[in-house]
């Protein structure tokens, strides 16, 4: 009846129990607080059933940040273990538990922190920047979010029900991830958590691609589009071509584990290296899916705080598409050691080095944008400066590893770990922080505290160098990744201790960020943004109020040039002849997306535990929600023009 | 106001059909992945039968003809929908559903037959990739049939709506797409399989 479920699946391990208890306490506290404030109805009406991308974006970021905190705790546990587990001492983690922790860290950081922040920003900024009232498919957008949420919850549930995470590394290479070597449910949780969230990402990819290509404000042809939207478009194209590979690959692994197929088994003719090829054919583009939007953010931040238009707009666009194309031609550099032969390795090595060219173009363009600009060193700009320093360092390390003979030495060493953390923390994370700081006043109506933001930046930057420069050195000394214990005679301990201190400094930075959020909310009256344009911005999103009204723009703006809002602000003939407001149609709230997410969650759970009668029921339920949705015809409501006029007048009064 | 709704339906049609095309491209990548896997694993029979032994070309040709005919009939249904001819749309969609169901029954018979002889997906990596590739196509056909059934019922009960044409357009695209994928399966899996 209940498949493999029984009372033994409750965790016994102390550390795991601690994790479960803390998650339970946080959830209970949240539930208690909402009940105490009697906010359930409000939460349901204003957030959970909302199809407004501005709200969905905030929910994405909230989930991503919570998952990210879990990932940081994992990182801290790993570095502590490595700092103390030397020679006769074995640290506080069992080897098996240590493996689960590094798997969880990678999985959560990539799929749920980075992807969540990215989709959050897409939702918040893309419709505003292109002068649109909504995304192309609002219902689908909400469904994507709830699928992402369902995936995140499945990943978290693996600790509470089953008491284990996959112990396979974040990409779960077979044959280790096959049933014969990983008989527990950890890998199944991993598969279905990622599968459900991944399908959400794929649907979002389609949605935003159509949004950007079909819903731009009149006059905004592609070459007048803000660079953030260009980079998002590049990222979306990668999502569309890469995520189906992930879906197929995870399905094959799931079939191997569930119904006994032989795709990647080491017997019956299966081919484990096929999995490694497929997962990286998704995985390498995924890296660029994450970094391109960060590049886009910097392309907005640098011109704004340098008071100059972006240098080399056209070359920026070509660089993006160069990266998009090349990112599909480099996947094999993740396993030069497979033994594909000298010519194959040489091809992929050269392609990998070639990616440095468009990336270099972008870095120089940002620097030339700053050249002779009137630079203001606000926090987003600090994140940019930190990014240029670290990202260039990491990029050079990447080119070193692109040389196959060098890679044979560096493969699976801490040098590699240091390299990709430089790219992801120094690139993606710094970029997201810059973007969140930059657009925060647009979303919430008040700026973040500058001083605490600067403290957070310096902690992050110094902590990052302390944590990862030792890893480069350790990697060159021969330390491999994923070690839970090493011999004292190797002389690695001092460097590992430095790295652990670095993590502590980063955590201090996170502490400053939480404090910054708290202080900024508390003193929001001091930092309130009354103009809608707190940074003297250039693109359309700054032309509407902060936070924007539900319909974004009462009158859809007409774009005449790049830096559309800058041109509007500085054009002499102020032709704001009061165009009469028109009624605005917007999609109504719906509870079907969260229902779909819930059913997907139960579906995943049922398959993980082999409850084979429940899974088809959930699938039927999902089909039923689709049928209900497609047979209804009218999903919109209209805001009459008189109400639009009222909202606009009230905003203007607030600004006066 | 009426002009307004007509215009908004036009905009919606434009967006939605384009979005559906993009979705089809993602599905195309999914099938490409399965084809690539099949190409890598097709010789890994591990002592089990090869394609030469288990494929029957006349049978597959029958499947192919049925599916191609269904693609023709749904094309006609789409034309009828453009002319707003409810009865004809219903008839042609019913024909398509029957043909699609017949294809599915034949495919399941083939699978059943193979499994009964001990040649299921558990037998070898070749059979694993064969069942998965062809089965994924079959699952898509099933989904298409369910979609068509829901739409048939709706048109039967409420007639053609302003959104019906948009939805039939997407369904038709989907069905043609599955046809194209089947042509690839027919050539790469079955024809090359028999050649060996």
C-alpha cells in the first residue's frame, strides 16, 4: 500500500535530526506567526494565487535565499570538517554523511539558489524593462514557480522522510548513482526534486522567450533593447536547448532505478559515460544560463553609475550570442580524462579557450564604459568591481584547465573546485547581489542601507579570497575534491584552516546582509524612493513608480532610442500631453498553479517511495487542472480607466 | 469593444502559437537526446536479439500509414475549423482519434509481444533505448489523444469558441510534429535496424 515507506525512514543520525528539527522549527514559527497575525487569507489572495510577475519574482527570491542559507550551512560543515579531520582526528562527520553534504551543497546552490535568484529577477525586471504589463503566459508563469517550489520542498523532505540525501556528488554520475550502488532513496529524491524544478525552469524559459520577442513596447526593436534583456534572451535560448537534455537524462536514470532499464548500468550493455556526456551537454550551457543574466545586470549597473551609455552595445550583443553558441561546443572539457583521444580533446580545448574571447570583450566594454565616466561607488558598483577582479582570476584558471594535458593533472582537484567557485560566487552571486541592490528600490519602494551593504561586500570579497585562494594552492599540491580526511604529513591543514576562516568571514557578510535588510525595512522612511528613479537610471523600468502599480504602465511607453528613459528625461519638447487612460485587462488570480505544484510534489514523493497507485492519480489530477484551465475561456478582468486614473493620481500625490 | 476582443484574440493567437512552436523545439531536443542515446546503445545487445531479429517491416509500415493518415485528417479538421464548420470538425477529429488509438494499440501489441518473448527493456541496453525512444513517442501520442478528446467534447457541447481555432492550430502542429518524429523513428530505428 505505501510502497517502501515504513517507520524506519525517520532519521536517526544526530546531525540530520538537527537539520530536520531546525527546518521544522522555522516552518512552525512561520505558520505560527502568520496565524497570529491572521494573515492567511491575505497571503492566499495577494501572493499564493497571484499571477503578477512582480509577486512571483519576490516569492522566487525568498525561496532561493532560504535554500541558499541551507547550502551555506552545508559549506560551513564541509570546511570545518576539512580543517579538523587530519591524521588521527576524524572530525565530526561520518564519511557517508560528508558525501551527502557536498552533494546537497552543489545541488541546492545551483538548482535552487542560483536558478531561483535568476528567475526571480527575470520576473521582476524583464516585463518592466521592455515596457510590458505582464509576461506572455501569466498562468504558466505561476505554474513554473510552484513546480520550482515543489522541487525545492522534495529536496528538503529527503532529510525528514528517508533521512538521507544522495551521496553521489551533485551530478550523480552512474554507475555509483545506479540502484546497485546507491540502493537508498537519496538519489531518487535528487532525481525527482530536480526533474520537477527543471520542468518548471523549461516552461519559464519558453514563457520569457515569447515575452521578450513578442511583447516589447512599440518602437523598441531588438537593437534598442536594454542589455539585461539581451543577456536574458541569450540565457533563455540556452534553457530551451539545454533543459530538455536534462529532462531526458534524469528520466533515463530514473527508469534505470525504477523499472530496471540499462541505460547507464555497468552491465547488460549500459554505458555510464553516456550519462556523463549528456549531463554535461546540459551542464555546461547551464553555467552560461546562470552567468549571462549576471553579465546583463552589470551591463545595467555600470552605465547607470558611470553616467555614460554602455560602451560597445553591438559588440556586447554579438559577445552574448558568441557565448551562447560556444557553450554548446565545450561540454567534453569536464572529462578530458574520459579518453576520447587527442583530436577530440584538442577540439574541445580550443573551443573552451575561444569562449574567453567574447567574455573578454564584455569585460573590456564594461571597463571602457567606466573610462572617463562620473563614477559613483554605490554598493552595486562595488559588487561589479569585486566581480571583475575575481572573475578574471577564475577565467584565467579556466583557460589553464582548458589545456588537456594540464587538465589531466588538475581534474577533480581542489584547483577545479576553486575555479568554478570563482566563476559562480565571483560571477553569478556577486552579479545577483548587484542586481538585487540595484533594483530593490524599484521592487519595494525604498533603498537598502548603503553602509551595511558596503560592510557585507567587503566581508564577502575578503572572505571569498581567503576561502578559495588556498584551494587553488591545495589543488596544485595534489589535494583532490570531496576529501573528508587526509594525512597530516601532507601539510595541507594550515591552508584548509585559512579556507575555513574565509567561510566564516563570508558568513559574517551574510550576517551583514540580513542586518542590512532588517535595518532598511525598519528605517524605510529615510530611504524611501519618491521619484521612481532613485539612481538616475536609463532604462524604462525607472520611468514608472516604485513599487510599480499592478499594471506596470498606465500608458504603454513609446521607445525612441536605446536608454529609452534617459532620452525621455532629457528630450526638450516635453510632450506629456495627458493621453486619456484606457481600461486595462489583467489576468485574474487562480489557485490552479499551486494545486499543480502540490500534485507534482505528491507525484514525486509517490515515485520515490514506489507508491505506484498514487503516482498515476496525481498525474491524472495534473491533467484535470489543465483540462479545467483550457476549457475555461475568460481568465481576465478589467480595471476601468477611472480606477487607473485614481491609482495614478494617488501615486503622484505620494510623490509630491 | 467587439473589435477590441477580436484584436486581443489575434494577439493571443500570435503569442500562443509562437510559444507552442518554441515548446515543440524543446520537445525536439528531448527526442534528439533519446535518438543520440539509441545511436550509442543500439549495438549493445549483450547477447540479446538485435533489431534485425525482432523488427517486422510490414507491421511497422502499417503503423506508419495509419499515423500519416491521421495527420492528413487532422489537417482537414483544421481547415474545417477555419471555415467554422462544427460538424465537419467533429467528424474529422473523431477519425483522427480513432486512427491515433489504432496506432497506439498496434504499438502496445508490438511491445507486449516483445516482452512476452523475454525481450523487454530489461534484456539489454539496445532494447532499453528502443523501448524508451518508441515509448516516449507513444506517450506523446497518448497525450495528444487525451487533449483531442477533451477538445472534441468541448466543441460537441458548446460549439466552436473564439479560441477554438487557436487551440486546434496548436493541436495540429503537435500532431504533425509527432508524425515527423515517427518518420525518423521509422527510418533510423526500424529501417536501419533491419539492415543491421
